[in-house]
């Protein structure tokens, strides 16, 4: 399905440049409001959260104007993690949830993500309907039917209580020293507070947002500062979130970084041992390491792969009745507790494993040996299609032939940025590097 505005995770782009303008947000709000008013659920209520980007104020106001113009009532949560919107949309009996965030992207980007009344991200079909309404325009509500807007001050506290409800009765983190890097993003208050309430000795980083420093040399995509802090403070573990706190990486007590694949292996193993892993299957994407697949096979468990994007992981989980999935990038989805990826939830579950097993983070975060994997990104200009070039196709075919039986190759367009992602994994790291470099060079020439 070809989509004009929506990518793999809502609408995203550079703030104040098309399509991420205030005018567009107004139209998006009106289109979404009309779409859900037409569903005739009779609630006419929308929950809106945001991260800490400066542009969030602009988009929050524009979306509110568009939504209220169609008769929707808006509940404004302020800065909260993306999973909090997924939680509070059904909890507050809303028709729609909206998160204003560009996740791990720099401050100058922003995005708009949608959640349905069940707290799950909207389907491709629903987004396509909203797209058509954006272009065609929608009628305004009668003047006496214009919606209202209201600030909700306790949204983050409701979310924190739900997080703690997923832990064993009486569970605490006393005696554990935890570095928490909030990426100067949406989790900057929630994450340190919930760890402190549970009794941890908390060392917060990235918790002073100024609207421009979100994800800047911090968070899950740049964990070096947190790794150094773990070692310097003699901490037991480090937890790094991204800008909207829906993904995570773990840092062990030695300063080593573990990605989402290692966490998925740990959680799948523990849930299977407890008889809680639905169908003995983990859902992950084509990006997950071959080592994870081999690890699961060795334990008699299965790995089901989807295309990249946590929304597609969740869709497959729901279609097949599975309760654990995620991405190598750190989206961990546990549908027993949440409707979308939740970095803080995953972090608390990791800490619970540390407390319950008595094992250090370095043991729990190293469940399998990674097959060497190399990923490089190539930026391309608007209107170009470098993957269609004959030379690029020839180089890709040659790379696949060279990797046959020795590894695998994955090439795809990013759904959130103008990037071509080239990934290869092989038991021969030199071969993986060579084929990736060859493809990257060909794409750069074509772009």
C-alpha cells in the first residue's frame, strides 16, 4: 500500500518543513477527529502526549485546534512516554491517542503517532483513510459542538503505577545502584522517579531537557556517557531510553552495552521457563541477529520475523496471540502489560530478573553470541530512487551470491528518515564488511 504521509511510525519529518508544519498538524487533527467522530462511539475524546522537543508546543496547539474544530474533546498529558499514551487512551475511554515525537531522531525532527481506542497503534488501513481526509478536507462542527481542551496533570503518575503493578508484590530495588539515561526526553521525570520509589540508588543522566538537547549525545542511540557513568559510579546496571522512552539498551556493570536482541532472548527464556511464553514463540524483525534465532532453536523455541517497525511486530503478535516481541533497536513489547514498545517497562523487568536470580547484569545481558553484523546507512536526496539503479542491483546480486550459505543480507529504505539501510551478517566479519561497503558505494554513486 502506497502512503503519502505516513511512514512506519506515523508522520515524521523536519519541524516547520513540509509535511511537519503547523498547518499540516491542523489538517491532520481535523482529519483524525472527523474519522473517529464518524465511528460514532459517542465519546469524542482524544488523549495527546508529547516528548520534550521545542516544536512540541506548536504541534500540540495545532492538533488541538484541528481536533476541537471537528467536535473532539482533547485531554493534554504534556511530556510522557509513548507507551503512557498507549496505556491511557483506553484507560481514559478515549477514541484516539496521539503522541507527538520523533523518537530517537534529533530535536529538529518531530512526528505524530496515532493509537486507537484499544491503545494499539492504528492499522495501515486506518492511516490510509486519515490520509485521504487530510487531502480532501473535512467539514467543521457546528459552533455549539466545538470541542474543549483540558490539561491532565496526573497522567505520568497513572503510568508509573501501572509499571509497578507488573512487578511481584513487595518487589523492591534496595541495594541496587542504577544509572538511568533519559535522553533529555519524555521519560525524564517518570524514569528516575519510579526507580527511586522502588528503592534504587538512582544516578540520573539526560534529565534536563531544554527543548533542543533531546537525544543529543545521550540515550539509547548514544549510550557512551551512560556506560562511562556506570563504571565511574560502580553502578550495578545502566538503563538508556530514547527520546520517547519506547526503546531501551542495557549497560552491564562492566560498561558493556546489550541491545534489544539480548533482552528478548532473556525475557523469552524466563517466560518459557515459567510457562508464560505464548506458543513458545518470540516475534522479532528481519533485523534481529541470526544468533538470537539459533539461541531460541537451541531452547526449543521459535522466532517469527516481521518487516521492520514495532507496529508490525505488534500486529503479528495480536494476529497470532503471542505476548512477547520486539526489535534489535530496543523496542520490547510485552502485551501482558503494554500495547507498544516500552523501554522503562523492559528495564524494570530486567531489574526484576537481577533481583530474582541474584545474577549480575553482565550475565543476564549475554544470553547468546552474536553473529557478526554490520549496518551502514546511506542518505539520499528527495525524489531519487538509488535502489532502482541497474548498477546497484548488480552489486546486490553479487553480494547475495558471495554470502550464500555464509550469512544474510538485508537492504531497505528507512520508514522515518531518507536513508537506505544496508545490513549484512556473516560468520566471516571481513566478508560482511566487504559486501556492505560495495553496496554502500554503489548506492552513493546512484544517489
